[in-house]
C-alpha cells in the first residue's frame, strides 16, 4: 500500500483560498478515501488529485499516514505544492515514537526514549519542514496504556516532559492521551509549561470536552485542537463504505458546537478534524457541525446595537481586531463578518471576540504560545471592550 501517493506538482499552482482562514479551521483526518469520489470529490477524480481537490473546500487536513512511517524525501514538498497559500497540513508523529517500537503491545521502555526515538523524530521533523508556512500542528497520539505498561501517570509524564523539552523550536505540538484518569491539572500544567496543546477528542475511551472537570482548563496553548474520532470497532461492524453518515451523532455534535463557540468567546482559535469512523462520512459530519455552530451562536448572540445614548458601534472606527494565529507573523484579522442583525456582511461595522471568563490572548502581545513572537500593530493596540458585546466567526 502506498502511504504517500505522488501528488501533482507540475499542473500549475493550486488555486488560492477564496477567503482568509477564520478562527475555526475545519478539516478531515486523511483525504485519500476513494469512497469520497462522487459525494465529495468530482466523479473521475484520480487519487493523485485528491489533495488538490480537497483544498478547494477545506483549509486544513490532518495527515494520518505519517503515523505509519516517516514520509519519503520530497513527499511533504509535494503536499505543499498541491495546496494553496494559507492552507495548513497537520500530521501525526510516527507510531514508533508514541507506541514504543513496532510490536502490537506498547513497550514502556521505548515510548519517547531519546536513544530509540530522537533519530526518528528528527527525520520526521526534517521531512515536515519542507511544508514551510503550510505546516500545521504535529500530533503525538498516544494509545491507551494499561497498568501493565505504565502503572500510573507519573512515569509517562516524566517521559513526556523530557520529550517536549527536547523538541527543536518551531513546530506547534499537540498531545492526545487515551487514559481518562490521566486528564488532571498536573497533566495540563505540563502541557502549558511546554507550550503544547491538549487534543480534545470524541473517542470511546475519553470524556467529551464538556464533561471535563470544571477545574481543568483544556486550553494549554494559544489554540485548541479538536478530533472527532468515534468508536472504530463499532463503526467497522456497521459499515465498510465511507460515503455517507450511517450513525446520527447530532446530540454530541450540538455539544461540540457549544464547546467551539465557548472557545471563540475566549478568543481561542481552533482546528477541528473529523474521522470517517465518527459517523460514516467525515465531510458530511463537518457540514453538520458547521450548521450547528451557527445555531449555537444564534442562541448566544447579542445584537451589535449599543445601549441607548451611547452612540453607534462604529462611531469611533472599527473595533480592534485580533491577531489571526494562522496568518503570517504580525498580521491582524480584518474581522470581515456577517452581522447578526440583517444577515448581511458589513465590513465597515465589525464585531470582535470578547472572552467569556476573562482569559484572552492579547492582540498586541510580544509572544503567543501558538505562533511565537508577534509584532505590535496600530489596529491591535487597543484592547478595551466597548459597552456592548458580540460574538464573531467567519466561515
């Protein structure tokens, strides 16, 4: 099986994104499923053209194939040629690093071991660096570790801390665990100290994000990373064809919509990836989720009209924007939005994020755990809130 199909690189540059990436990016886990030809890819689309066609609809993808091996030289460069500027390619660290060897049972001595994994790590990072500005977060997806492997979280966290500390600067890193009992303040503090994001997953072994302990802040970096995975064994019993949703996940998706709107209200951008095994057809699930997010925002919306006597919202010019962490360094999100009042775009009278709980990443700050150093800008100089509030998102 070819894990890294040759992608077109000589058919002209890919089309630019039709819009600036918004604070929520949507994508799927993998792009190479042939069952999508027809319902998602145009009929007759060849595998070598899948990624180019995919990038016309979404602005990010999570590459699953890197879990099974480091990409051959040039593969990431071909991915980069197939997608437009502004697109982000996320990918998994190889299995040998997070699982501990190539055997079916994890080897605790090999998991994240410097002598056994750092050479693989470096080869992986070198290959992914060929994506340049299109490189997205890199995911450490750990399996469930029974007590026979790690009797407690302590030995694992010690290994994780060293691995994160030793990572070369540059790539954004996400950590996913599948031991429910390890989701503790100790774990999230470690991630925050190392600038790594916690993967928020919908997985059979893990709690939904809205079931986390109220004292546990799931935002450990300047961005959130959401993975809707489902139950692979259950789905494999139901279907072997991945071209339509076969399970109704609407109740759980409504809860995810609320979580994502809450992240927006905290000024936390997010990447969301859906697996076919979540409901049967990842693109269909993404469409459903986006609709539910719009509905959730409608329930929380506040009209942009100011209190009586306080003047129009835009009397003093546009409300300051926020730094878009997916844009080039120092860029400020222009806040071109759809107003809630009449449903029409009104770029002259934008809305802004307002944090829900007092937490925010200041637009003029000198650094950001998501993207590194930032430059200040006049548009981002003021962080004072107007006397009215509104929630904003662009699709």
